[in-house]
């Protein structure tokens, strides 16, 4: 299964360890997205930066939608800020609490549609 990871947090005031994790996951800037295979190593990296990203499992249909925004030869997708904004409670709370961060599951598709 593939996982889409979208960086929500910016680049300032991050620890070096967190920034290096973003580099390894190929998430260089805010609103960039990458698609990864589900492995224990990837889950460990996601856990480390969970306070600045949102993620979920995607289908081939959603992946085809993302292909429109692919950064040439870089392995990540540059997205726009979501049309209509993020969820009601903003970008500092988890998705389960009504915010934008953390695991969205299948609902990541809706966010990607708003950002493409």
C-alpha cells in the first residue's frame, strides 16, 4: 500500500534531526507531497515528524491526480494551499481533534483534491 505524506509545517525553527528526516522523505518545503511505500522504517520517520505533516493511504486514482503537480525529476509534488482552507481548528491540532495534522486515512484524497 502507498502512503501520501504532505508537509503542513514550515521550515523555520526545526531541529536538525527533524529537517534531515524531511530531506530523507523528500519533503523540502511547505505544501510538498511525496508518495511512499509502507514500511516500518517509513512509519518511524513519519512518527518523528507527525506534528508537521498529514498523511494517509492513497489509491491509484489519487496518485494519477497528483501526477499533474509532479516536480520534474525531484520525486515530490508541489501543491497549492487547499482551496477553502484546512479544517476548522487549523494546522496546530490533529485531524481527530478537528485540525489538519496526523493520520487522515482514506480522507487524504479529499485534501489532495483541494490542493491540486
